[in-house]
C-alpha cells in the first residue's frame, strides 16, 4: 500500500516529464498566438457548483465525483472538469466588466471516479479554453481551430473533427418529445441506465455504448431536424467559418456530450489509433451556463483536451518530440583539489545559464568520461592534478573528440562564447 499509488493515478517520471513540458510549451505558445490568458482556479470547489454547472443527471455528478466534507461540514468536490470553475471565477471577479470577449485557458489535474483503463484515469490532466461574452459563431470555429492548431504543431495527422448542434431550450423540448415517442415501444429493452434517462435526459440515450440501445436508437429522430431558426442559422455559420479556416469536419448527428451545459455547437476531436478512448478533445457552446450559475445571461464557448491521450497518439504515429539536448558541459576532475576547482567552474557555468554537471561518486577518469558521453554533453572540461598545478584545464569537444588546453580562469567565458 505504502509503495503503491492510488488506482487510476500516474507518476510522471524524469524522461516523461520533459515530454509534458514540451507539450505545455506548445499549448502556452499557441494560446499567446490566439490571445488567450491563463487562469488558475482551486483544485476543489463547493460541490453545488458542479451539481448545478455540469448537471445533476450526468454520469460525472451521479457517479464520478470525489466529494468530501471538510472539518466544518462543508461539502467540497475535487474538480471533475474546469468549465464550471472558470465560470465561477469569471463571476466572482466580475470579469464581465472587462472588454469582452474574455478568452481564458487552463492546464491542470481533474478527478473523476471512473473505471481506469488505457487512456482513462481517475486523476488526469486537461488543457482547456473558455471564451465568455460573445455568441459569434466565428468563436466556435476559432476554438476548434486552436485545438487543431495544437495537434498540428505537435505533428499529429489524421484527426477527425465531429460536430453537431444540440440546440437550445427553445428547440430541445420538441426533440425530447419526439425522442420519447420514438423510444416508447422499446422502453423495456433499453439498458437500466437508459431507462432512467428516458424521463430525465433522453438525449443521452443516443450516446449510450450498450449495443442494444445503439440498435434501438439507430434511426431515432436527431436534434438537427428540430433546430429552431436561430440555432440552425448559428450552426450554418459555424460550418461556414470552419470552411473558411480550412478545417475539415464531419457532421455527427448523434454526438451528445456527457455534460449538460451545452447549447448549439458541440464537438469532439477523435484520433483513430489510440483504441477505445479515441476522443482526445471535446467542447462546445454553453450560452445558458453563466446565467444558470447566478450570473448575467452571457454566452460562452470552449473545449478541453485530455493531455494523457496526446502521448499514445504521438507514439502510434511514430512522432518523437524534439526534446532539448540534455547537457552542455560535464566537468571531469581527478583528486580533491581539482575537485574543488571543478566545483567552482561547474557553479560558474550554471550561473551563466549553461547546463553543466559533475561526478559526485568519486569515480575515475574513464568512468567520468563515460558518464559525460551517456549524458550527451557537448563539452567535457577535464582537470587533473597536473593541469591544476599549471592553472589549465582540457576542453574536449565530445562530438569531434578535439581537445585543447585552456587557462582555467578563461574556461567559462570560452564556453559561453560557443553558445
Ligand atoms: P469532457 O469531454 O468531459 O469535457 O473532457 C474533455 C477531454 O478530457 C476528453 O475528450 C478526454 O480527452 C479528456 N478526459 C476526460 N475524462 C478523462 C479521463 N478519465 N482520463 C483521461 N482523459 C479524460 C469537459 O471536461 C468539458 N469541461 C470541456 C469543455 C470546456 N466544454 C466547454 N468548455
């Protein structure tokens, strides 16, 4: 127990964390290019925020939240997603008083009590964006473009954007009625979950993974046939903007998201190679959410992508990230006095922003050179007793094996000039 991590969580070890940092750099850079600013909210929030925000009848709220009471008996929940938290912060800090739209992004861990499997964890990481304050369909296309831009910069190809419109409170009741009417005769054959959904949230039945339910709903009326004129016009414009930006997409009339706040556009980005958990990104518009959390009627749109799902996708396409070379200089020393001088040079190099390392295990010359090699150092600075007496060191170019003697007090400057 003491040496085993909780089920569904991960340790990211050196070697892997560099890859995460690389991806995080890409995310931050693209957000700068698109004009999104970072927001950081707490890991836990009042439980009610997610109940009201994500929706009482969703799997997330019904089954998957890590909820606990604190010492003052307040109910708190580890965030299962960040849209509700971002809206809460937007309202709490009155960001609606700023020039709109407000464009935010976040990176961080989320928590859902799900059945762990490949690509599905109980603690996982999302990068997401949220745009508040405009109902312009161009923004729906902008956020999809931002997500695709990330995958493109990472080198991923062959992704599919699936889009749908899930309507609004005007057009959904009509669809709900038609759907219930259609499903009535097969009610008894639906899975227990879907029988529960029939009254409360029949739209979710379209998203059920149960084979029998999928069979029953194969020809169910879709929301696209029921859209009100405003939702239809919005969806047409989103598609148009997608075409202008050159992003290919598929209309998936059965696309239903697992969170209740969506209105109008809903989308997912899928990659085929990573197996069952092929949704690497999901999002959409939520024009009623801010209102329902006690704010003004302000529209919003955004998405979140699963960071853990990026790496298997990269691997399956044979893409290795261009990680930086690990080391500039390895300082090799022999004997105590040379060791001290070497330590000084080591620290001076680092203060100058040069990545440097030395031996701390008292190894001999050969073993130290081997370590320098293994760490892919560009240079080795070699100081033996002999060299120390003469005030010099040997600088070896590890790639070409060329060596030169250099006064020790000039070594740091010389190396600095090579960069
Ligand atoms: P979501 O579809 O629940 O949406 O999650 C978004 C993405 O997070 C998924 O496509 C998937 O890549 C990743 N993800 C979800 N659950 C797990 C898990 N258990 N393990 C690993 N990865 C996972 C949301 O969370 C919305 N807040 C997105 C959004 C933002 N909509 C509007 N704004």
